[in-house]
């Protein structure tokens, strides 16, 4: 984004904020420890089939309050203290003030979680109505996003919701050193801060909220009520083996990758790749080149020899950055980490490796006093046994240092 465009955005944001009264309530310190991402519990946006209409009249499905109360009660019982709630902010950007009823719906969702003792991070997961590239290319969309955040912060503070953080954007899909995201991040933070002076805000780096991009953030740009986030999926060839949404055909065909690397061998992984080729739709479409790409990724993985020490070294970069900049470690949140699992209908990781990795990452983070949020409650990296049940996977709970629900505990 050019400097003139950036200046215009800041001016527009400033005048938009003048239209909103400022709340001067005192926010309390949020204590985040162990969290879970709960996409898509808040519901997906309904897009109209009418070419003249962008959205359905019923923008979101009605909330099943009893079901949400049960889910959040269970999450609290097993030991989670916060949830990260991915939303699609596209319609809130487009509809402006007309989105007020849907802000009230989101507020109700938050109230249900808070009523069960859970703090809440509201996170805009772009990629639905708008991708990050759409937002970055159109300053008016970013201005609209800032206005939505300001309205949301003001409404939540008026409602005395003291346990909510607004995360300005999930995983910007741009290079780690893209200066335009640095400016957008600051502009969105300012939009919230000008509406409610002490509302908790979370910011992250570019390139999918990587650690390397977190290290580029200068916390002096922000205030003491700012939280920072990064996502952790290292080693990627383990956590994302078999990912059908990846653009790399080799990733889609890759399977049989263990963690740590020493738990298996290159020959065993190649054998697993070959054993699954006839069942893999990417191989059926692309053929031998996808198999060769997968084998090359496997060779790279075993050459790098991922183990606990390598995970520790990565998270040590985070704590060194926090300590160097005077940021409390409690304000640096590992907002996502997880493993795509074979049992969830993907060519993903085996359960034993999944458990080892989750336990290792969780233990390393906690030893460094870094809050964390697993991805995800349901779907491919899920904590639930399947998408048709609320039953939680006990070995995964154990790996996360949590306890099974009371109805599944052994008698004392």
C-alpha cells in the first residue's frame, strides 16, 4: 500500500471514531492459560443464491443456546479457561450499522461462554466473504473492519464484558517482512483504542502469524493492554501431512510422517505414501509427480530430524523477544497449534505421534509461561472424537494436561 493510501485510511478511521462515544471503564487483567479454538460454533455466513443479493436475510443460523451451554460447560470442566472464536467479519464490514442485530447475536454467544467461566478471543478469520488480499487491496474494506471493531468493543464494554479480547486479524497471507501489514495492524489497533481506551486487543505478525513475523513487531507501538499472538505448526510436514487445502500436491499425498522423526524412518514413510496412492484423489489426478513431491518432502523432513530440542529452540525465540521488549509472557499467546489426524478422514498423522507432539508443545509452552489455544474443537485437527458428537478424545485431553469430563472419570 502506498503512503498516500495509508494516510487516507488513518484519516478515515480517525473521523469514523469521532462518531462513537468513548467508554472509560476500567478493564481487569485477563488471565489466559489453556484455550481451544471453537470454529465453527458461532455459525457460518449465509450467502444468497440471488445474484442481486450478497447475503441471505437470515445472515447466520439461530444460536442453539442449550447446546452451546453444554459444550462450554464441558470445556470449562476439563480445564480450559478461554476460547478463541473465529468469525467471518465480511458482512459486518459490508452492512455497517445494519449489522447491529448480528452484533447482538455475537454478544449473546460471548455471554454464554463467559457465563461458563471462559474468557473469549474474537478473531476475524478472513477467507470467507473476503480474503486478506481483498482487504489489503481495498482501503475502504479495512476502514469498514476498523469501524466494526470499534462498534463491537463499545457494545461489549457497555455490556460490562471484561473477559473479551479482539484479535485484529488471523494469519495475514503476505510475506513476513511486508510493511503494509505493519501499518494495517497499527490502524486497526488504533480504531479499537480510539473507541474504548482500555479494551484488550491482540495483534500478530504477517505470513500466517509465524514466529519470525512476531519477532519483527515493535511493542513500543502499542500499549500495556495489548496481547500478541503467534501460531505454531512446526514441523509443517508432520502437522499438515495430507492437507487437502494446500496448494502443494506433495503435501496432499504425504502421509506416514512420524514425530519425532526418530520414531520412524524415511523408508517407512515412503512405504506409507505408496500404500495410500490408489486411495489418494490428488495422486489420481496428478499422478507420479505428486508422489515424487511427497517423497522429496519426506526426505527433507528426516534430514531436519525434528525433536523436542528443535521445538524448544523455536519457542525460546518467542520468550526472548518478549523479555527483551518488556512484554509479559502472559500477554504472548500461542493462538493455534494442532495436528491433522489420520483418523479424521485425512491422510494425516498417526495418533501416537499426534499425542507426543501435542504433549511436547504444550509442556514446552507452559514451562515458558506462554498461554496456548489448541486448533480445533472439531474437524480435521479436532479434540472431539468425530463431528457428530461432543465426546472429547481422552488421550488428547491427557496430552494437553487436562482431565476427562466427570462422567468418564474412573471412580476414586
